[in-house]
C-alpha cells in the first residue's frame, strides 16, 4: 500500500485536495458514484487516483492512445485518490456505474475478487506476446488470488533505507552500508539521536494502519518468520521471528528513544527535510519531495543474519466486465500501457520504478537513471522482494490487528510477547470468522 | 437548517397576531390555501429528505438483517448481526468512548458558548472582529482543523509542548497517548463548536427585550444578576435546541477522529460511527455496520425525545 504514503505527500502539498478526497469518501458512503460519460460503444472508462506528475503523464499517454485509436478511445476519470479507490469502485458497482478498468492497491485485490463483474485475466496473461514472466515476481504474486490472475501490475516499489549524509557526518557516524545488521542500525540511530537538538535516528509511521504494518513485515520476513501459515488459515507471526522483530522496534523506540513516531500525517518527511531525522525506511515516491539542499543516500534495509529482504506494495489495473467488446478494448489499452517502451516513458516522466524487468535493458533506461539517481538502489532492491502479503479478503482486518500490536509496543504500552499473544488471538478470530 | 429553527419560532410569534387580525373573511378556504402553500414550500425538502434520508435509513434497517459485503448477493441472517454486536468488545468500547465524549463535549460547549456570547454582547470598538474570530473555526474545514491540530500537538515538535516546556511543564502525548487522545479530541471539537453555540446565544441575547432588563435594573438588580436570572432563563428554548443539536452531533462524531487519530492509538478514540465506518468500508461487513447504525439511530432518537421533553417542561414550568 505505497500510495497511502503517496497521498500523505499530497496532504503536505494541498489541504484542499485532501478535503476533496474526504468528500469522495462521503460520496462513496452515500452510495453515489459519478463516472465519466460513456460515448460510443467502444469508449472505455478508466478510473485512476493519480495526482501531480503522474496524472499528467497518464493523461499524455491517454491522449496519445486516443489519437492512434479513433475507434477505441479511452476516457480517463480521476476517482478522487488511490486511497479511496476500493471504496469508490464498490460504490460504483452498487450504483450500477462500474468502470471498465480501475487502478487499485494490491491489498484490495482479494476484496474485489468477490466481485461478479471482475474479469479473470489468467488466460489472457498466458499470451506469449504479453510476456507475463517479464514482470517482477512480487508483482505477479500480488496480482494472483487462489491461482487466478485478477489484475496486472500498474506500479511497483519497495522499502529501502534513505539517509541524510550531513547528519551522519556531523555525528561522526560512518554511513550505512548494504550489509548493515539490525544492531548496526540500532546503534547508529541511537548515536544520531540528540535530545537537546531534537534529532532522531529513525522515523516510524505509527498510526496502526498498513503503513505501520508493512515495515514490521519486512523485519518479520528477514528474521525468517511469516504473517500467516502457508494456507492462510492461521496466524504465524507469534514466532521467535515475530518476537525478534518486535523486540528490535521496542529497543529502538522505548529503550533508546531514537525513533520519531509519526502520527500518520506524514510529518516525518518535513522533519527529514529540516535535518531532524537521519534515516527513513521509505519508497521511491518520497524522493521527489526531498529538498534539493538535503544530501541523501539510498541503500538496502539493514538485515538479520545477512537477510536484507524488503517488502513491495505493487498496485494493479483491474478490469470489470460491462460488455465483451469493452473487455477486449480494455485489455488492448492496458497491454499497451504496461508494454516496456510505453511504461518506461511513464517512468521517465514520473520517477515511478519500471514494472517490467525488460525496461531496464532499453536504451532509454539510462535517461531514467540520470534523471532519478536515487532510484537506482530501489530498482536493484526489487530483487530482494521475496514475500508477498497474503491475498485474502480479510487482509484489512488482519492488518488492523497487527497494526495495533506494533503500535502498542512502540508507545511502550505492551511488552512484545503480550502484544503478540493478543494479536494472535485476534487474527485467529478474524480468520475463523471469514 | 439549524440556525433557522430558533429564528422561525421567534418570527412566527411576532407574525401570528398580525395575520389573525387581518384575515377573517373566509377562514376555511384561507386555511386550506395556506396549508397547500405550506406544503408547496416544504415539498422540495420533504422530497430531498425522503430520498436521501428516509430511504437510506429504511435500507440500512433491511441490510442489518443480512450478511452483506456490498458486492456479492446478500444472505439473510436474521438477528445474527445484533447478537454478534452484544459480544463485540470493540463495540462496547466504542460506546463507552462515545458516551464519555458526549458527556464532556456537550456541557463544556454549552457553557463556554453562553459565556462567549455574553462577552460578545456589548457595543465596543471592533466587536465585529471579535465575533468573526470566534466564528471562524465553525466555517473552517474539519480536515484543515485536524491537520493543524496534529501539528500543533505533535509530542516532539509541536508548538504546544514547546510552550509547556518553556514554563517548566512536561511534554504531553496528546493524540499519541491512549489516555489523552479522547480528551484531546474533546478539546479540539469544543474549540470548533463554540463559535456556533455563541452565534445562536448571541442572537437570543439580543432578542431579550431591553425593557425587562431596564426594569430589573430599576429594582436594583446587578448586571450579572440580570444575566443569570432574566436572560439565561428566557433563553431556555435556545439552550434546549443547542443541547439537542450538540448531543446529536457528539453521538455522530466521525470526521475529527478520521483526520486525526483514525480511532487510535489502541482504539482509544474509536467511537461508534468510526467503528461503523471501519466495519462497512474497510472490512466490508455492511450488514454488521448497518446493525450498529440502526442501534445508534434508536439511541439518538430516544435521547433526543427525552431531552426535548425535559427542556419543554422546564420552559413551560
């Protein structure tokens, strides 16, 4: 769920946009959904929640498609923001105005898998010309529910370590390296924390949302644990790995007090920009908001026993069946949109990472690296994504329970084992009830 | 809608004697014509309220007997949702938070609005600027208010803690501390609502006939005495209206929680409507959420009726 954070960037930029998003949530709650007018039988409607540069880049591609395909035009509709896309889409179904294609978070795919109108893409992606294997493993896993491909990758990212070089130099701490361990990370964060100057070594989004959960998942997986059992029927995080991950967080946040706990309003990036926070675990979407005068570096996450794996939150384009002709037209458009050359153009315009491995072999890829030098590590780090979050319909409930667990440890309210126990019971209940 | 109702009752009182005096010729026809005209005036609102108010309420009631994920065909489950609610610890917690919130927010806002209105009810230079200042929070978007408050009250970098430290007081957690978050929400919403209450009270204060006050002063009553013994009792209908209105809004608290704490930390600000939203639009248990909405509807209806009955008896007695 990277775009949770993405929208936080928007909060900082414009309060008006956020109130617009809130209005949309209100509209969704009323069951009303406005969609673009559909003119002509082959015009397809694509809902997206992109803002800023991404919206412009997408509009540019849409216009290009429409000039090249006068008989199969695309109508791009802004749905009020990716954070509310799932709610908006479901309201659209209720109101009988479903889009033909919608941009959705990877974590929404399981909830939408129950939708009768959803188009199963399993057969279509087998087309050799589509080159399904060209997508990163994490993207393919995120698109698949119970062996069925229900969406295709629209965006991919991952968490890497972003650090302020100046703060490291001032504190006399050697810069992070790709083979840092958890304890290297912890002791550096402690040294970079200064109560007098109000600087912190690290920042953690501690609002209990998926933003809180996915950083914990990276730690959990590095330590050899997993969230649920392989068949997704029982919790598995109440393990030595789950405990080690929570202990690490507790030692940093409670014992060392070297972590700034962000309440979810995205303040951490302002503080990083003003030299108050030395390290972030964040994704490529934040790089464009880092001020030019901040000298920063990017490297892999610190590892546990040499395991530096990270987590990715791929987002998807999902298709809904309003008529067979529209499904075919939608597939043609989506295929084109995420073909190597077209998507690389989008990546160069926006700084989003390539979604296909072959994009990195195209000549224009050098342009991407020159324009966004910080993104080099993020692209390489895609190889370190080894696990995907479970694609189950009740994922949001599981995430809420785990988020509360992490939150309670970070604010010193619970001991790690006690927090694990109560979250385990809660998740057991959720999985048994669904 | 809210500002209108006390106004209409006042204006009706003033208009009625005049209208009854002039129109005596064809009372019956006149009455039906008046009635028709009346219905004509309210028809648009009746239609809108029916369409966007009543139908959804009835529909929620129906959904509350279903297992409904808003996508696949719903399944009838009878009273299962209601039975589950009885055993849901988070729901019980959310009720407790809602009650605590309402019990603090309503009286504090009522009294503070009254005092602010009294302070603003005078003729001094620049009074309209003060009145504007008090009213500004009411017209500011909740989202903007929420974001500004989270910044002001940030435990590490917030202006408020910096001020507390300056005078030697320790830093507070505010929204980030489970034992303070709900009270912080009370503080923030009170700040946002005082302007509204003060506006209503100010209008009511200015409608109190000045000859009553002059008579009291002739009898040797002090200004403060006249305020508490004459103005405040005369404003009982207005206080009753504000009491009902603030209570309904407090029981339906959502926006402020959504933009500041998202029900946290650790459920400490999870109020009924926030929990309902979470169940319906994050977990997609629409039937379960609808059951909550129905219970809340009944609770609000009962509380409002009791309050209206009480304030009416007080006013007449």
